[in-house]
């Protein structure tokens, strides 16, 4: 569905735009990543959600990937067992989330550490910023020590300083600095020098949790540099200020151009996705057997009252390109549309090459795949570069 509208503002109550999708708008069952040549469930990278009880781990997972309203998470029961959630929404975002109960001591010898940490892509440790976080930092120290000792230092370690919506800006900065310094001191005390740890201030009542998860998921995408290169080429030849490649359902951006990410710009783009989905569900043409509000004809242009334009185009069933540009740049709409088609063609080439390499992984020599992957992705990027700049 395509529509064009004008808007004076996107202002609204905090958190109102989070989880506004219709309940039946979800990852569709008809996409089978394994049939498409994607990784099987056992080979997908894992994201481990760890932290003390009631720190907000399950709430994060439900809000980001299952469209649960933040207010509904107040009624979630405490997790009592390890819960595995398989996320297979596109060929770029395929991973598993393992939600660990806070009371489980996975350092116990009875737990198989290779089963838990082997093949893990990222470890997210959630800390409740509104309580005494000294016990959480002690557990985090032991966790990082264990990860390093078991030679799992290749995974990314992320700390979500969670529930910061109840803190002032000064308190947020103070808590962030205090936790950061404590962890750095603990790593130095343990003699760990090559285990980078990232910190994020998060809340399920605003877009901060989506942005933080975006940064984590991007580290699991081998084609990230290719995607960023394609976006840089697209915006530089189209007069666009900022571009995001979004997973439509979760509103995680899996790639963006090389310019810094402004939180307000990211929120505007998320709001635009909400608007497009909501209007498509109401006024879209629903074909027989098709309940998806986002399809290959989905596109939208929204003009704001500050001479800014939001531009959305469908890339595939799960991905959308959302751009921010000035109104005078949109005078060249034909050029932008043409460049977008070249960009989408390049994205599809990366999809096809990724699936092709995944299919060959079982028969080709493992040490020959990385070079082939680099060559194929470079070829896709070069082909799109020539098309866009011609």
C-alpha cells in the first residue's frame, strides 16, 4: 500500500508508540530460513539474556520481539527455567534468544558450559538501575571471568543498564559511569585485557531498548559492512541525510549509513513504520489468505512542517528502508526512486549469495568459505555502486 501524507508533529505520550502493531502482524510462517538455505536452528548464533531476578530480561524480549505493550509486562511471571526463542525474520537476522532465570547458577559443574556458551554470539547482562546493583555487578564479574576462562572471548558482551525511565538525566549518567568504572576495574583486577564490554541505558517505555538491541544484533550480521556500504552509496547519490534498514516487526535497524545516529531521527523512523502499518491494516487491500499489512508495494512519504521528509520503501517481506531528507532534495524523486531500486537489487544479491554460501557450507571446505563470501559481497556492492552512480 502506498500513501503520502503531511504531518505537523509526531508528539505524543512517552511510550505510546511502543508495541502499537496489530496483534496478528508478526513474522510469517511461510518464510522458512532453512529451506531458503539459511542456517538451521542448531547453527544460529545465540544471544544469552542474563541477570538477577526481576531485572527485566523477559520484559525486554516480549516488548522487542513479541509486540507486548510495556504495561502488560507488569503481569509477567518470573522466569523459572531457560526459555529459548527462535528469531527467524529475515536472512540477515537469524538468531536464538536464551532467557536465563536469575536464580540459576550456571557456574555449577552440572551445567554444560559448552552447550550454553558454545556458538554464542552475544551475552546481554541486564541490571536493574533502580535497585542496589552491587550484587548484579558481582555476578557480572564472575560471568565475564568465566567467559574469558572458557575461551569464549569472541562473543560480544553487552550490559543493559535497565529501567532508567525513572531516573533523571544526571542520575543516568552517574549510574552509567559508576558501573562502567567498576567493570573496567574488575577486568583489570582479573587480568582480562581483550574482552570489550559495551554499556547501554535502556527502558521498555521508550526507543532506547530497540536502539540497544539494534547495536547487539548488528554484531551478529557478517554482511554488516556490505550493507553499510550500500547505504552510504545510496544516500550520497540521492541527497539523503540519514537512512536506516529496519526489521519491520521488531523495529530493530540492522544497518545504517556511516553518519552518527541521532536518537530523535531513529524515533521518527520508528513512528513512521507504526503509521504505515496501522494505516495499511485499516485501508489496505487484503487479498485472500494474506494477512500481512506490509508487502512488496508498501511505500510512504510523510512531509513534516520543518521542511523534512520521511521516505519509506519496502525492501523485502521483513525489511524496510526508511530515510530522512530535506524537502528540496525530494524534488529529484525520480532519481531517488531509481537509486532505491538499484539498492534493493544489491540487497537481494547479498541475500542470494548468503543463502548460496550457506547451502555450500556442508560440501565445501570450511576454510574456503570466508574468502568466497568476501569476494561475492564485494561483487554485489560494486555492481550496485555502478548502477547507482551511473
